[in-house]
């Protein structure tokens, strides 16, 4: 392009010379022709410079793209160079970490050169002296005036505020300790002293284990005896609530576990102490001791952080206990009838007290749960879900029985002291529990009936129709139609008069309850003021015996359809009854 530009300019000048010569050599060119030539020359110059600028711009863009591809195509190599590092060890102690290359030497070559210089310094008989020297590139660490390694800006961690001088100073301190240890480990007196110290530590460790074992054995024996004596005192109706053998095994297991934990801690301390006595294993011992101290510190910090939350838990527990104590004062006065409340009967005080205490503790647990140490961990959450799932699957029947028990209590279906009959079970209610109800029969037996069964079965309560103390007793008999009903009624009332223990007011009465195909059914109803279940059963038995006696004396049969089909007799022969039993 430059050649074209030069050729154009030369041809224009030559043409101008020719034009001037054409005018007779006078040197006065034609004005219009000269202007046109100048315009052409200027246009040619501008075209050439614009093409040159375009060429220069394209070259710069290509260079930028090439540099971008060059630096972006090797990020891993650049990162690897910046991350290249090597640790300088003296003996078994780390002194400094050198990163990157300096003067063409890589980190590994720098560490190798430093090891060689240190080995020469350690061969001297006099203890070497470690000094520092600040240079342009960083800070040198010298041993007896000879440079060992150089700490540059590439070796420091700028993010934590390190400087080459600070890192070199710390490295010099570690180097002095490492050199002293290396020199000591090569001396026989030091190794002998280390052996004696380790032996003394081992002896103390063995004595500690023996004392710990003996102490655990004695404490286990004493606590086991104390727990066994207290467990024997915890009895309900003569039955021991706690199993002494299981209590002893549990206490023994707890003390064995504590002994093992304390023994493991003593073993770690002893091992760290012994390993730290020898230069070859000192790094292991110091690391083990550092880990143990860090663990103890973390445990202490965790306990310290948990103290405020534990105080909140204790405050919630104290508040719950206070609420239960205040409610107990209220319930005691209602139960003793010293405080009259229209919406609560004294018989409902005991179940209401239990329900209120249960709700208070559930509410307290819900309030204290977020403050329990470790409640926000995944393990604690998983354990809570597992316990909740097990409780929901295994307590469905218990919840059903508890709901039935509350229904029995608050619906006033039965109460303690009532004389009831459920299917074949008959007796006096002794206790209405959350899950089951206890009934004492006339034979002294204790029947335990689930509350759900009581609600789902037909129940006869002989105590509620009676105002005041006592209960109702009834006897049903079937008499043939050959006996007038007035005769049967009179005989039953006479039998009631012959039985002691029945109350004259209200007087006994007889009702006809059924007219069957072959007989009529009569029911004798009487009242007794007795509260003792055994006395009630005896009076009922006497009443039934009196009915049979008076019927037999008057020649009246107690019949049923089965009796008619199996017996050919229509009356009871008096001759078959012994004379001594006819009275």
C-alpha cells in the first residue's frame, strides 16, 4: 500500500512538471488542473492511512485474543504453581512451610538445600545460634551466620495478616527448639533420663489404675447394698416394686462403664507423657496431648455454653414443681372437704390430680425441649422421632384404656366402694386406675378388669340406686305356675326377714320380672348397709340359702326348663332331707 502511495505521488509530481513545461517553462501552472492534482494526491494519502489503522487494530485484537487463550488454557498449571509447597522438618518437628519458587529453585529444592545446611550446622560441637536478616526479597534465617532458608512474600498467608519477618521469627523459634532436641537425642544422658522419666510415669499410671479399680469395687458394693435396702422398702400391698437383682446389675454396669472411661482417659494421658519424653516420638506425644487438651477444652466450652440453657431447664422444672405443689394444696383441701367447690366432687380429686400433674409435666417438657443440650443435632432429632414412633405404635391400647378410665371416673359410672357385677365378676370396687379397675370379691379375690372391657360390657351397679352407705342385693328364682304368685312373694319376703344384716328401711320387696313358658321369674331385692366386700358376699349367700330353705319347707320347687326335662319329679321329697337339716 505504501508503494502504491509513493507511485501515485510520484506520478502526480511528474505530471505537474510536465504541465509546467507545457506552459513554456514559465513556471506558472494552470490553476484548475493543479487543484485537481492536489485533490487526488490528498485522497490517495487518506485511503492509505485508514487501511493502515485497520490493519493495526486487527493485529491488536488478535494479540489480545491470543493472550487470553494462552492464560486461560492453563489455569490448573498456574494454580498448581501457586499451591506448590514443601514442609521443612528438623528431626520430627515441622519448622516452616515454603511455597513457590525463588530464583528458579522450587519449594522442594529450597527445603533440600536448607536440610543440607542444617546438617552441616549440627555437626559442630558448639550449639548453633539462629538469627534473622531482612533483605530485599524477604527475611533470611541464619544459623551461625550462614543462611539456611529465605522467607518471601510467597511463603506467607496474607489473608491472616502474616508478614515475611513474622513468619521467619516464628520459624526461627521452632528451629531453635528442634535443633536443641536433635542435639539432646544424640546424647546418652538424655536418653537415660527419658527412660527413667517414662518408667516413673508408667509406675504412677499402674498405681492409678489399681486405685481406680479398688475404689470402683468398694463404691459398687456400698451403693448396691444401699439400693437393695431401699428397693426392699418400696412395696405395694406386700409386693416389691423393684427387682433387687436388676438394680444391682445396673449399678455394677454403670460403675464398670465409668471405670473404663476414666481408665481410657488415664491411658491417653500416660501414652502422651511417655511419647513426649523421647525425641523420635515427641511429635506424636505432643499431638496426642494437644488433641486431648483440645477435646477437653471443647467439652468445657460446650458445658459452659450449655449452662445458661440448663438453668432455663431447671427454672422450668422448678416452676412445674411449684405449680404441682400449689395444686396439691388445693386438691388436698377439696378431698378433705375443707374447701367446697361446686364443679368438683371429692371422689374426683385423685384422678384430677393425676391428670393435672401429667399435663403440667408434658407442658414443661415441651417448653424445656429446645433448651436441652444437643436438641438441635440430627442425632437427637432422629432419636426423638424414633421414641415418638415407638410410643405411638406401642401405646395405642394403653391410651384406649386410659381414655376409658377417665370416662369411668368423670362420668361417675362407678366409684370406689360400689358393689358391681360385670359378666361373671361380682364384687366391690377397690381402685379405679388409669388403665384397669380392681374389684374385691366376697371370696377375698382381687379381680383386675381393663377399663375398656368395663365400658364395653353390661354392668350392674348395686350401690348407686341406694342413697347413703351400703348396696342392693337381689336374688332371682323361677317358680312353676302351679304355685300362686302371692305364695311365692310371701315366701321370698319371709326369707329376707330371716337373714341378719339386711336393712329394714327401705324394706325388701319382690317383683315379677318374667313370665316364661314353664315358670315365672321372681326377684327379691333387699338392702344392706355393710361396706366390707366379704360381709356383703356372706349376706348374699345367706339370703340365697334362706330362699332355698323356706321353699323346701313349703314344698315349692325352684324349677327351670332344664330341670323339667331331666327330672321326673315335680316336687322335692321331704323324706330325702335329713332331719338335722330341715330346721
